C-alpha cells in the first residue's frame, strides 16, 4: 500500500514566495530601508518567540487567547509567536536604556503572526516595517513618524491624492470618557463604535452613540484637539497636505496614549486602512519604574501590495539572471561553463543548461524563467568563436565574439 500523498498546499493564511514574489518583496523591503535610513533610523532584529506574558500585560488577554499562536514549550513556559513588534522593541529598549542614546530611532522588518480568518489584506503571517522613535514627548516626534510614513508612500509611487492620513487622539477620547463618566464597559463600547464608524453608516453610528448618552456633535471632526493640531501644524510646514483630524481613529491596542494615526487608501476598489501607529508613552514603564516616551507605526506588506496593485504601481519582474546558455548537445556543457565563468568574472549573471533536454525545451525553460537573453553553444559557435545573443522578448539577435560578450551585457546595466 502506497503512503498517502502530502498536499502541496501551504498552511492556511501564509504564503509561498516564488521568485517573482520574492523579487517584489525585495523591492518592497529595500525601498523601506532606503527611506527610513534617510531619516536616521537604525535597523534591529529579534526572535519570533516571546514569553506570552509580554502580550498579556501590554495588549489584552483577548489578543493572546484568540488571535495568537501561543503554546507551552518543553520547559513548561508559555510562548507566543510575535503578533506585533512594538512590545518586543519596548522590551529591548527597556533592557538597555542606560546604554542607549535618546532620541533613539529604530526600525525592523519582521514577520508577525495572527491566528485570524484570512481575507483580503489580512493573513495569518505577514511582514511588517516597524518604525519607532523613543525619548521625546515633542509633537515633532509624531510629526517625524508621520513624515516617514508619508515619504514611504511617495517612494512607492503614490501621490497625495492616493491616500489620506487621519489623526486621532487617545487624550481626546479619554477626556470624553471622563466627562461623560462612562463605565469601563461603556468606554469599551464607545471605542468599538468609533472603530466601526465607516461600516455603520451615519444613522446607525448616531443611534449607537445615543444609546450611550453621547451626542454626535461631541465627536465633530471640525473641533481639533490641541495635541492633534500641534502635529498637523508641523506637517503642514513640511508640505504634507493630506493629513486631517478624525475622531474615530483610536487604534486597537491598549498601550496607545496620545496622538494616533492611520493611512487610508482613497481608491474605491481598496477603500480601507493601510497601516497606522501612534504615541505610547507608558509602555516601557511596564518593564521598570522609568518611563521612556515612544511613538511609532507598523506598515504591513500585504496591504501595501494591494494598494500598489489597484493603481498599477507594482514593479515589473526583472530576473537577476542576465543570460541563459543553452547547449546543442551535452558534450558542449564544458565549453558553455568556460564561457559562463569568463562572464561571471565580469559580473554578468549566467545560468547554464546541462543539455538533459532538447534545444527547443532549453529555450522554453529560459523563457519560463523570464531570463532576457539566450545564447546557444554548439560546435559551429566554438569553431567560429562567434555567438548569437538572442533577446527573447523581441527575437532580435546580435552576433558577438567571446571577448565582446561581457561588454555587451555590461552596457545593458
């Protein structure tokens, strides 16, 4: 009895990255690194494993119990695959706060895990750029973080008409809760209503507010809180004109303490929040008595790819291999390898076929790999010392001597 075949499907909610997918991922992350480096941020990294208590104390039991991959290891310790990076970087900064210089600018591009229903823009594993600034309570810190987010969107080819930056205030919300003397339960209901405002519609939104004894006028976006206005003024001075106050921006995590923000796509086919962040001045105090103010954001790769896709901004796939050398017969492989060795010394990326299949199939293989140029090594080419380099997209051929090959490819770069 033959063993049952294993499925080729990946685990639900995660992705396999074939070469074209990996090429886009490299473009995405290299653009991220280039932009944040210009603002003076240094890269760090950490393990995907963290003690579960890190998230129980800094997010909520609901997230740990229902939305994370949490398990007990062989030593009896409760461990979680990180669902986000902010608690990790806060732990790292708290551990070496005496040795670090402030303001401290850090970034990382980790993979994070959430056990939730996969849907458009949301998977169980994704990669996320995290940008954090520690050590400043100034409104300039929020403005800088939002400026980094804005610069990233522009670097990906967007215009200011393509996205809007909405700012909210936890201080404003907390003051409203105190003014209305809402219980913890009603305060949680208010946050939920605000978070779902865009989905409820005006009538239902106002009805649910009335049920809590709140007039819709108390959440007027024309009355801008002081902390948000201070940030908006700085952004305007920097030439960022697509930022505005929106009272329903609250962010889900409990550790946010001041100005929060989200970046929204304005395209009707992808009208949604892309990413966001905000101020969290009390998070490090959970590790020790000394408070260190912080502000940051996380930008996920899935939502950004959707944003680029609906606008036709996804970059074309360009393979890293410049030339595919096919052989007329297996006896020519050694000569093909000699030619490849010479070209590689000149920084030309070359793949050599070993002649296991017919020449026509070798050419098809090159086309499947989307390698732009093909060269065939046969007895005629070896005898004459002249090779025909074929552009597989146009069909154009160029006859070149062995000595001219490297110059030909180097001029293409």
